[in-house]
């Protein structure tokens, strides 16, 4: 599966659930076994808005997933953790336990 297909699939599913929760929260809460009281419907609609935002952002980013900039992250460092430690202590430590003394804040 390519990243473009993943982004399109995520956009469609998250957007669909988001719209469904915004429009008809009561039946969807019933499907999941939640009693649709006013507070639950209110929170379900906020969750639907969040899902709609995630779906829209991944749908709009579907073409950038296969672009050269979208594939750039794995080439920057061997792992995201290594790059985070390198940023934190400027590459002066090898393990989290020895990192505080050589960090920017130590």
C-alpha cells in the first residue's frame, strides 16, 4: 500500500465518521452501546469535528505523500529516536542516562 492510498483511505474513513457524528450522533452512540445523554452527544460531536479535521488534512495531503518532500524523513536519520536524542544533547551523549549532564539544560 502506498502512502497516497493510505492517506486517501484515512481521509475517507475519518471524514465519513466525522460527518456521521456531527449529523447523527445519537444512532452512532447507540451502535457502540453508549446511552445518548446530552453530554455524550456534545462530546461525540466534538470528536466528530476532530475526525473531520484529521480526514480533511490527510485528504489534502494525499498528493504530498508520494512527493520527494514526503519521503524525506527516513533519509535524515536512522531512527526518529536517534534524531531526538541528537537534538536534545547536541550529539554529546550515547544513552538517556548520561544525557542530562551534557544537555542544553544541564
